[in-house]
C-alpha cells in the first residue's frame, strides 16, 4: 500500500517540545488587538505603553486611544523622552500588510526596551470594533464578523 503525503505533512510537524518552545517564543514577541483592548479595559496601569509608529497623517486619520505617537523614523531621537526604559512597549502600525511595527520594535529593542508587536495593527483594532480616535473625536465601527465575535469581548482563544 502506497501512502501519499500531502503538502501539509510533506515536512513533518515539530516535536511537542520544539513546538512549545516556538510558540512560547512567538508569544514573547507578539500580542493581539483583543489582548491589548482587554488590558486597557481592565482600568489602571496596563503595565505597558502602546506606541503607534505611523506617520502624523496616519495618526490623525485614526489611532488607538491611549497610544503614544512615535513614528519609526523618530524612535532613536525621541524614545527616551516619551518612554521609560523599565516599561514594556507594544508597537503597532497599519495592519498585517505593514512591517512598520516590526521596524519600530527592532529600533526600540536596539535601544534597550522590552518590546512586543501588536498583530493586526490599527486595521484589526478598527475591524474588531474597538473605539479609536481621529482628528474629529472618538469613533467606533461595528465589528467585522470575519475578525471578531459579534457578541463577545474576545476571540475565545
């Protein structure tokens, strides 16, 4: 009997120990919009600073309430005046198609900050129905049912 291996299993899955190490490391570098929103909603100090690393024009178009505006290009010269080195930083940019948050996270890490990237960026913040600020004030859109449960505060993950 011949066994056909499909493209999913052509490269065998990692061992459980290797997988655990990989996913533990991934979670040390990334968070998602639902977890950031839950930390903010809990009230008090969330224990991190959220940094929007996009341009001023993008910031004005919309940003997460409570975020600090620090464009990636300005990280080396402005990080010390805006961020305390003992407080973890979470960066975000436009969305999954933008690597600005990763570039900002790299620049911050090279300056000695502990940093994570918020996966999904501003796009998924808005798509999941969380409040955001623009130059006009605060806004909120209905959650996209393809990205967030309509009747829940988190993905249930």
